[in-house]
C-alpha cells in the first residue's frame, strides 16, 4: 500500500525558471498589423464623419429652404396688406369712421398758388398768393 501513495502524489514542476524570448519578427508583424488596422479605422471614421456632415448639411439646407419659403409667403401677405391699407378709399372711410373727419367744402378750402421763381426785389418776398 505504501507504493500506491507515492504515485498518487504528483510532483510539482515549476516553470518559473523558463524564460521565453521575445520574437522580434512577430513583434514587428504585430505592430505593422496594428498600425494598418488603426489606419483603416481612422480612414473609416473620417469617411463616416464626412458623410454624416454632408447628410446633416442637407437636412439643414432643406430646413432653411422651407423656412425661406414660409417667410417669403409671409412677406408677400404683409406686402399685400400694406398695399391694401394704402388704398385711398380705405383711408377715407377709416378717417371718417375712426377719426371723425369730414369732407372739406368749397368754403373751407383755400387755394394757394406759388409765387414766380424770380429773385425778390425788396427785402420782403412773397412766398404764396391767395386767390
């Protein structure tokens, strides 16, 4: 029975003394592969970034064009409103209704003619002449 116990106990082998050498060729290949992969990733990121910027600018352009068309329509409506407010008949009716103005009569009207455009002879010039 003593022999069975000896074989059941495994001998502990220490591998700490084994030193692995760095393979320079494998290291160079790993660095080359890593740099190539990094370059590809950077190129892809740059391409995706440019594409996203173009798409975003396209959306912004479309939004600005919609805003511009809305503002042009609003401008047209406001110009139409301004022109309608300039109508003489509308001005007259508002003046009579809101400001309580009256139509002038012949009695209230004073006609003024401008003096001829000659140089005055005396110190006092006549600017207007009443008829």
